[in-house]
C-alpha cells in the first residue's frame, strides 16, 4: 500500500511537467496492481457473503488466507484481536483506491472527454469514502475502542452478534460490489481509448503540441480549461488555411 501511494505521488508530480514516456508505463503498472489487488479483496467479501447465506446466525468468517494475513498483521498489538483484520481491509481498500487514481493519472494529459476518466473519477470519490470508513474503523480499534466505530457498525451501537455481523458484512459487500463494477467499466473504456491515451505520452511531444493547438491527440477538439477560443479543430482545414497541401 505504501509503495503504491508513493507511486501515485511520483506520477502526480511527473505529470505536471513535460511529457515523460515512463509515466505511462508506471501508471499502467499501478492500475494493474490495483485491479489484481481488488480481485483478491473482493473475493474475500464474496466468500464471506456466501458463508453468511449458509450460516446467517454464525460469527463472521474469513477465508484461511485472509485469516492468516489478519493474524500476521495482528502481531502489531496482540491485545487487540480485531486490529489485524481491520488493517487488512484498510490496506485492501487503499490498494484498490490507488489503482483508480492511476487511471486518473494516465488520462490526465488527454484533451478529450474520456469515458474511462469519468468512470475513474466516480470510483475515486466512492472508494475514497469507503477508504475513510475503514480508516475510522481501524483507528477506533487501535485507540482501544471495545468494538470498531464507523458507519458500517452504526458507530459501535450494535451489540456483537448476528445483527452486527449481518449489517457490517452486507454493507461492505455492497460497497465493494459497486466499486468493482465501476473499476471494470473504467478499465473497459480505458482499453478502448488506449491508443489516444498512449499518443499523449509519445516522446515527439504530440500530446503537448495538440493540447496547445486546441486539439486532442487524434485531431479532436480540446475541451476544458486549455481550450483556446476560435481554435480550428479540423486538421485538414488547418493545413488548407495555413497555405499547405494535403
């Protein structure tokens, strides 16, 4: 998680300057790790929901690999048994969030209204709130609360038992289901728009030149604060007006 958010910081800084081809490759790697991490994270929630369907009155359950990781993280403070589980889900959600931010970074230079960027922005907002919920849950346990405090526990007012297990389990399952669907949709559009996105990182400066000219990487009109009034958006017409030939 720390490495991924360090990469996010580097990408945010590098994208403010001239075009750097390595930024594109780094962002692709960040997105892939975030997507793979969310697949592992979401399957844990699917398994927990499936177990609840079969055993609705039983205590909350985790997969063997999830339980082993939670126990390992729980070594941080052995006096707080649930701390490892809270840290595990906190890390999983922030890895997912870093992947969504990676999509925002890789499409940052585009002069077009990319659907992948729109979906990723929606995902960042939603997953950001979900990550904040997990941060509150983790901090409350770390500070010594008898039970995790957050919206998914109704601020610690629900007594431990089937009611708390049911509410919290399905709360996080639905949040991850919606977040994963947004990620898949964003990746689908990013794959379709990959050539336009890649063109903005070409070393010949095509992306910067097209942005200054008021057009996208494929000669499409530039939308947003960088658009210039009266900019000609047809590359063929531009050549004719300049006195050139096709």
